[in-house]
């Protein structure tokens, strides 16, 4: 008789036998750079080749859906229905990656080839997100094989190809197909664990709004000796305008852009969480950010306003002249309860009130914040399953410090969202030398196999009651 422990342990053969490496090498070799306008053939091939083949082995029917936003990459939706009385899970992943930037990788490494060096498996997408969704699909295969060709639950799979470009069209497509994608729970993997050795569950993400402050004062530059002290310097003005919004210790000073108070359940969940501490992590500045919050609360339960780039004049070749313009590219990371939709108006009114009506405000890309209650039955179920599979109590983060399109699942489709990441903070995602840890992948395979096994328990003892009406 097949046992849970036996299936979980056997699933690691996918890693140990080299099968995972073979799949990963093939998928990483596809240059699915969604930020490159010429990548559409590769994005389409990833869905119709790699993903459709994997879902076919699961007995799922697949449909490639065109993006409703012009220029956006396609989507793949897969379905496997085993019974109306069974729970339904939606599994999500993204097949696109950021630009490879091969010139920035260390000698001997390439973004398009998986190179294994000890525990590190290098290649673009190994961590974000090809390695992660490859593990999840393989775990489903192991459970179905162990149950003689059935999962014990209904499966829906959504793979997008534009996450690294802001998920264009995802919200529109999911809004149009909300009934088709409806499920009792989202179970997905992206982003990092809190630390490599700590299995992690996160339940949402902070949101983000990008915005630019521009100051254009005159047509050209003027000699700083002849005109200094007579002409307003846009860099100086803009620096002071920014200083009215965030102080020298990183504290936001615009009241409506500050985070609401930390809910008790969130504070309790973060009580034993300590960000950083890894061998390649930077040292945390303890005197930066909100002074009355712990480091974990600052990054997962509060807001931050970051100046990502500031340009005036010609930094690469400065001259003795007062520049005519200055620009600051900024970003607000925020938690649930922040009126982010009104950011443009809030910043405009703030700058006007502080004497900077000449500074222009342009709002860019946005992503909403989400957070599932840590006490939700699906969270308790996932935590118990992971602990049984690994012997470790997972860290539960009410939301990730970064941003994901989780609002699509939590709000547009409407379901509890449970994320189980298989990467770690120093994985190098979005930069050179991106890598996945083999040890984390192996444990992630056990975790996902255990979760999918428990979801399909015939008597339902290992899963919460179905939440769909």
C-alpha cells in the first residue's frame, strides 16, 4: 500500500536521478525574455512545447489564450476535472524571465545553460520561475502515479509569459475567465524563502506604485559662475521636494502614504521572523525606516518610499553649468489599507502645500497589495502538511515584502492564496549569476508532493472543507 511518507520520499528521485536537471536545462535554454519585444515566438513555444507536454502527462486539457493587451505574451490554461464533490486547486507559474544580460555573468556561466557548481544550479530562470513551477508540476505527476492515475482533486493550471514585464493583460484575462479559473485555493511558488534552510509560506504581497518626479525649468544649461545664485537649480529643488516626502532615516512623512497600524495577527505571525542574516545578505541598517517596528515588520507590514534613480545634468561628464532639468524615479511599496490608487493626487497636493508646484508627477506601473489572514484554514492545513513532510515548522509571512500579481487571484477571481517558494534571498534573480539551490529544490519537491498528496486524501481528513459555493 502506498503511504504518504513513501510518496514524499520517493519524489526526491526526480532530483537525484537527474530528471529535474534535464527538464530544467531544456526550459532554461528557451530565451523567454518578456522584456524583449522579439521574444514572442519563444514565449509561445514554451507554452505549447514544455508546459503543454507536462500538462498532457497529467491528463489535463490545455488552451493557449491570446493576451487581450496588444503586445502582451500569451497564457496557457490547463484543466483536469475528477469530480464535482472534490476540491479544486489552481496552480500558477510564469514562463518568462528577465533579460539574460550574458555580458554580466561570471566567466564560465551563461544565462541559457544550467551549470551545476556544488549546491548552486546557475541559469536564467532556475530560481525565477522555471525551476519553481517545474518542481510543482513534477510533484503533481508523482502523486498521480502513486494514486494509480488520479490526483484526488480537481486541477487548474495557469502559466503566464509576462510577469517580468508587469503581467500585462493578466488582470483583464482573469476577469474575463474568472469562472473558468475559480478554485478553492491557489497553491503557487515564486519569490524567495525567508532563508535557505527555512521552509516558508507567504499569503500575499506588498503592492507597488512607480512614479516619477520631473522638473523642467528652462531650455538649456547656464554657466554656474555667471548664473549661480541667480537661477533656480532643478536638482537642488527636487532633492528638497523629496526631503519633504521621506526623511533622512527613511521614514515616510506624507501622512496618507504611511502604512496603517500592524494588525495583531500579522504582528504575532512576524514575532519570530528575522530578515537577512545569510552569508551574502547585506547588514540591516537598524536605524533606518519606521523606528517603532521590528525589521520584519518594516519590510512586510509597513510602507517604504524609495528613490530608485535621480538624474540631473550629465553625471558621467559633469560640467560647470546649472542643469535645466532633473528627474527622480521613485517607488512606493505598500501594505493593505494604503490608498495607493490616489497616489498621484496625494503627492500632487503634498508638493503644492510645501511650495513645489513646479514639480511634475507622473504615475507609472502599479500592483495592488494583498494579505490572507494567517489563521485561515488553508494556511493551517499547509503549515501542518509542510511540517509533516520536512520535520520543520515553516515560517508564515502574512505577505511578501516584494510584489506579485496576487491580487488577480485573491480579488479578481476570489480565492485564498498560499505561496510556497523554492528559492532563497541570495539567488541572484533579475541579476547576473541567477541560481537555484539543489538542497532547496529537493526539499521543495518533498513539500509540494506532501501538499498535493494531502489535498487528495479520499476522506478529506488532511484538507480544509471546500470553500467554493
